[in-house]
């Protein structure tokens, strides 16, 4: 199994996959796993519910021009310099993203493509500057 040291699991949501897409493939890893594991639940997901989750996620990503997430994997995002865990990553990302997202409409986006482009800049800054 591939070493995932320095990587954190990516929550299975369209927003997190948009962030991962903006980060670029060089910062991602994946390993085989179930949707149940990717979602992070101990509950057994029935096939209809799994399909609903996948369709909702892929539909939201399509609005930003992002292809569907390949099924059967758990995804991981590399930690940026100076960040040591998942909580630190999402906290720092929220700090960087908040003012940018507010300028884009604070969640009432006219264009998911604009959000994707904003996150590209945010991720570039996060990984270039580290936690500074």
C-alpha cells in the first residue's frame, strides 16, 4: 500500500473535490476504497443512497466544468508546508478562502467556474507560502 504520510483524507463532497481539482494532480493521491469509507461513515450505504451521493457530487462538479470523480477510491490531499494535520489544513484554507469567496458573493455564486479559478489562486498561495 502506498505511503500516505504527509497527506490527509479528502472529505467526499463537491466543494472538497473542487478544491482538490484546483490544487492539481501533483498534490493528490488515491487508493482503492468504498464510498462508505470515502464519506467517512460507519453506516452501511445502500446502493440507491450511494448513487444519489455520487450523482449529487458529480452534478455540482459539472457546474464548474470538472469531470466526475472516478468511483472506487478514497482521495488524499498533500499537506502544505507548515501544516501538520487535517484540521490545520482546512482552518488555513478557510482563512485564505473566506475573503475571496465573500468577494464572489459569499456563497451565492453566479459561476462555479469563478469559484474554481479563485481556489486555484488560493491553493497556489497556500502551497507556495505554506502556513505563513
